[in-house]
């Protein structure tokens, strides 16, 4: 898919939609001209979350913008409170892929604690 280097942001968005389906992770709306897909960093960039497929899912522009820097599980609960129907299984799969990635390749020390906390919060939901 990307013979000449790492996939671009646009390619990673397509990858996320191929993997998870064409629906927003936070509200389950299907993407269209009116519901524009964006790349959503599961661990936010400001918290050290990398721009790699393991840390990215597709979210609509509205949900992505409104989330700000909320943690993934905090925002999951918030969208439910707002009456939206999120896709927790997609979020959980992404967090586990990222944890596996770190397990296999090391690095990303800054987000390990954050990631472990989010996975614990998911288990308690
Ligand atoms: Zn949405």
C-alpha cells in the first residue's frame, strides 16, 4: 500500500475506515459529504500520542473537534451523556493495538502510563 515509505495522513484515514468501517467512532454516523471523516488520535497528540495507524481511528469532524484533549475513555462517557452512540469496541481494539505495538517495538515511554490507565478504565466500564 505504501511502497515508498510511511503512509500519508490521507492514506491512514482510508486505512482506518477499511479496518473499522465508514462510521464515526464517537457517534456511529456513517461518513458522507455531510459527515466528514477525520483522523482521530486515540491518545491525543498533546499527550504524546503518535501519528501511526495503531493510534488512529476515524471520527467525524464534529466529534473530533468537540473532544479537544479529553482522554479517550473520558470522551467515550461524555458522548454517551450527550445521547450519542459510540463504538467502544473500535476504541478498545485501537488501545490494544497501540499497547501491542509498544510491547513489540518499544519506545513511546511517555504514553505507557496513560495507555495503561485508559485500558483499566475501559475494563471497569
Ligand atoms: Zn461523530
